[in-house]
């Protein structure tokens, strides 16, 4: 297997029977998928990541390269997340992700651990906005996807994606004002959401931020 292959080259080699190329492709994007789930589930993250990659294996021959492979995986991860909360537990009412937040679906604390108070406030704020808004905002902040890429990942029109991103930012700011316990936390959280996103990307990626489940 050529170590310098791009995504398409690895995928082509994988389709031709090179399992090592498939493993290399998944190693390349493991953190992306784990990051997608990290602030949306309190436990079972490893299982959801595994489900995503297994689904990608099954769907690999349907991938035509019309979008980055990363976005293809994120689309699958989004389906897995919705399935997890719709069917993973016995529910009398199927959740409406346009109004239901992760904090409503699973009140357990996030597996993410922020070092600064304002960062923890922002993580909590994200979990308190509707899930469909949390998804688009984290894709914009943590993966730096464009509005069009987000629309493709969650399978909505471009205009709807732009509206969700704008509304998500508004609701996150409102939640921050309710959660912050001190003026310093409030000011630090509201000052620059984009700067926060860069800082929180490092928190999400930190090896010690996702303790092993067991």
C-alpha cells in the first residue's frame, strides 16, 4: 500500500481488495467521527464510531467521489446519531430534533472536559439547543465545513442550513447568558464564538478528553 495516497487513491485500492488501504483511510478519519459524537453522547461513543465505519464499509461502493470522503463519513455518522436517539431506547414519543436537545435526551454530563470555565459553559450551552442546530454549528466550528457542505451532510437545502447556523448561534448565546456563573465566564464565552471554536477544537482533540469506557 502506498502511504502517500490521497483519499480517492486509498478508496480505489480498498475497492480492489487492499484491506490495509481501508484501514489507513479509517485511521485518517477516526478523530473526525469521534469528534462528531463527542458532545452528543454521554456513553457508547466507541460503539457509535464503530457503527459509522461499519456502515461506511457497506456503502463504500456507493461512494462516487462527488464529495470529500470526510463528509461522506459525517453524513453516515449523522444518520447513526439520529437512529441512536430514535431507536436506541424505549420511547413513547419519537423525539423531534428541531426542538429536542441532547440535554433532554440524555442529561448525563458530556464526556468532554474543558480546562477553562467559559469553555465548559459553551459545551453545556451547545447541549441545550435543539439537536439539529447543535449538529450544524459543531460541523461549522469544529470541522470548518461550509454552509453548502453542511447542507450536504445533513441532507437539507442550502438556505435551510444557513438559517440553522444563524439560529444556532443565537440560541447558544442565549444559553450562555443563562448558564454562566460569573461575569468573567459570560464575557469570555460571548466575546468571540469563532475564537472559542478554535480553542474547543483542541479540547475535543485532546487524548485525555475522551476517557476509555468500561
